[in-house]
């Protein structure tokens, strides 16, 4: 007997289930637009800023697979994903209140760690929530709706310091202190985040595990699957990863290389040690299960990994260096205490708000693009628009015209936040939607760690110390990501 399809949800049902992303992106946008500004204000040199950002991707690397694994196995009267929405919302709210009041650089860096971990506690189940609630035919719409709320939330959040300054709130402060414009923006963001996530929690319901198993999308089509790897990780593989990490560390020490490059060596050794620990643990153990799922991930997920790597490397380069690039190139100042630098930093907030605004508009168009061109070609086009947008930043003289560059970045951002998840959710079993969405975050976090560890080194040695060249490198990375999309099978294609 054939299984039933999931019921088709109305526009407002999809709206309610995605509304919490408005608040999540409010916190995320405040972090992205202002963390470098906070670090530099508290005395961090420009080439050390990427290292301070390492907290953000590392927390995602650790938190998301664990939260995904746990939420797959949670069932309460509040559902399986919604309890994690609220826990993350409360913790994020507290971190947003602390971050702009950090008295020292290291407290700010530690608060960023807590802030990003808390955002991830809420965000990971939201991705799985769409896969749980929507049939495959509606998932592009669901993820596009999340992109819409991400865009709207980020517009307001990114513009807040600029708007507050326009209404007379002080935009400068004594050395080592954040301007009131930034502090009040974080306070407002904390309220919005908690309220919007609470809206989703109280306005939606979830399917029970038994209901999910009864639908026709409980198991993915065979085209997406790879053959599962039997048994524990082999000793040779474990040793190879550890040896590679040690060799990289030795090479860095021998050449007296940048200390941030040790992060790359640590990633290799860390993965080898993870495999080793998983080998020693019994099969039902959480870590052993997560590693087994990682090693047996669907073919679609393996190919999407390359798309994600080049996409998120570009995004992290943009988030880290746009403030320095625009303030230095277009406003003529690299001094965080100067009025010109802070004017440039506020304009970056406007630019970030603009690309999120264009992303919100793009999110309305993406479902139409998918119907016309399919998932893969739509994503390729959007990534190339973003790549050209980033490259154009170094070719434009008038900072007002940088808004035009943000059109392409906005389309890429909306697409990155929706179409890879639509492709992925069609390829994983319903019972493991959470853990695979969490593991998919590896391919967001690893490129961010690579960027955080290598960009400072590359800026000094190869890019002439000009942060604008980092943005051009990010644009080229998006063009490569677009080409990688062509290798990803869609649910309608066999390759």
C-alpha cells in the first residue's frame, strides 16, 4: 500500500513556522555587522580580527550536529524541535545584552562564542523543521520563506546604528567603549529575537515520529544515496588524518608561519582523533552514531559540500573585511576611534542591510526561478551574481554606488540560505533530518575556519595588505561555487 503525502500547508502556516527566523537573523546580522567593529574598538589589530572570529564557526561545528541528533530523538508535549528553539532564544537574548557592554577584548570574544552557540541551538532545528513539516514540492518555498525573514530581519538589524545616529543618538564614544548606537541596537535585537521565536513556538504544531515515518518522503529516492560504509573507521584512515595534521603543524613551525595556520593543522588532527574516539565507542553511542552518519552521508550531500565550502569562504571573507575595506578605501580612515571610520562602518551596516533587503526580494523570486530553471541552475545563477557583486566593490569609486553591488550579493545570500537545503532535505531520511542538517553545517563551518585561519596570512603576504583584495577573492570563490553546483543531482535528475 502506498504511503500518503504530507498535507499541503497554506501560506500563513508556512509563514508562522518560519517567522522565528526573523529573530535569529536579527541576532546574526548584529553579530556580523558589528563584531569586527567591537573587536577593533577594544584594541584588536586588523590582522588579528579573523582569529577572534574563530569562536563563531567552532561553536557551530560542535553544537549543530549534537542538537540535530538530540532533536531527532526528542518528543515532548512541545514537540521535537520547538524546545530547542526556546532554549536557544533565551541564551541568545542574554548574550546580545552583554556583547556591546564587554569591558575587554577577551570578554567580547568569549561572548561571541556564547552568542553564536546559542544562535546555533535555535537555528539548526529550524532547518530540520522545514523538512519535517513540508512535502518535497513545498520545501523550496519553505526555505525561501526562511530566506525572506532572514532578509527582513537583517535589514532592520544592520540599519539600526545608522538609523539611531540619524535620530541623534551618539555614534562615538571614548576609546575602548562602544557608541550608544551599537548598544541600543543590540538591546532592541534581543527583544525582537525572543518575541519572534516565541511566535513560531506557540503558533505551530509538529508531526510525531510515527506520523513522519508514515509519509511517502520518509525515505529519500535511491538516486541520492551512497553505499553506507560498514564497520568502524579504519585505523589507516585515522592515522592518515592525524599524520597530515602533524605534518602541517611541523611545516608551519619550520617556516615560522602565521600562528593562525595551526588551526588548519588542528582541523586535520581533530578529525583523526574524532574518528579514533568513535572507533572505540559502542555503536549506539551518540558520537559513534554521528560519525557513522557522517561517513555514510548521501551522495547529494557530498557534492553539495564543495558548493558550500566556496560559498561560505566568500561570505566569511565579506563579513570580516568589508568594514575595513570600505572605511579605508571609500572613507579614508583605518582608525576605529575616528569619525570617518565610524561613518564608514555605519555605511557598511547600510550595505549589509541592503543586501539582506535584496535577499528578501530574491526570496520571493527564487520559487519562480526554481520552477523555470530547476534547483541547480537557479543556484548557479544566483552564486555568480554574488561573485560579480563582490568583485565590483573594488571597481566602484562612489560609496553610494556600492549599493548596486549588494544586489548580486543579496541574490546569492538568499539562494545560499535556501536552495542547498532544499536539495539536501530531499536526499536524507525523515528520521535523521536533524542530524544530517547539523552535519551539513560542517560544510559551512570548515570554510569559515579556513578563512579565519588563512585570510590574515594571505592579506599580509599575497594581497598587499589591502582588505579590498580579500573581497575580490571572495567573489572568485562564489564563481567557483556556482560551477560546483552542476555536479549536484536534483531529485528530478539522475547523474
